[in-house]
C-alpha cells in the first residue's frame, strides 16, 4: 500500500495505543479487528451506536510527542470500509473525512461522500495537503478519520441512525 512514504499505522500487529475517540463514543468502542483488513488481516474498528442524527464521530491518533514533523510529505492516505448496518444502505450517513490537525489543533480535512462506500468495500481516501494551504506539515498534532451522520433522518428512516461499524487500515503519508 505504501509507496515512497511513511506508514503511520498498519494495524497488522497487536496494539492500537494512542488511538481514541474524539466524539460521543467512548474509547471502549475502538479496537483492533484481527480478521478484517484491506491487504492483510488487521484494522482499526470503530463501533458507533448513534443516538441521534447530526452526530459526528471520529477515531483519532494523538502522538505522545507533539508536534510531529511531516515536512516534505504532501498527502495522507487511509483505507476505509463502512460495513452494512443491516439495512443494505448507508442512507443515515453524509460522508467521512480524513483529517489532520496542525499548529495547535488547526483542524483541516478532505471530505468524501458516503456514496463512495455504499458497496461496503475498502476504498482509499487521500488528503492532498498542497490543496489546503492551512495544513502545516511541520507541526502535526493529530490525525484520523471522521464519520458524519446526516443532519436529519431521511424519509422513512428510523428515529435514530443504525449502529455503524467503520474500519480503517494502512494510514500513511507520502
């Protein structure tokens, strides 16, 4: 998966230290899935028990030493898969975004429509820093994937979004 870059997390070996939740879901809902992965077994799994529409949930890495220096790197990559919540569709979601926070938690992201994930397969998400001048690669504080539910329930949908599982694999920079 990685070409001329630096792997930040492959999740192929045990341990997910420093990964956590920044939203309404406790960190206990984040764990290493030892059987599912994009290229080989091992991924980060986020279980989201949405309680309302309009919620945003993320899984984020908080490095022990901050800031991290990504000078010379221009893009972040991650492979993401959203599992079928049992409805056969992802109508409760708006999309997701790969994000980095730089220079004192200056949050910047690359939004991807949920339509990309409606086949319930793995897809690479790429965030091009050069297209966003606010990203400061010399001062990276945090990175991750954010999942956005719709603001309101779609027609005919239940009052709350269904339980959603998002898998993340091979988070790297080039």
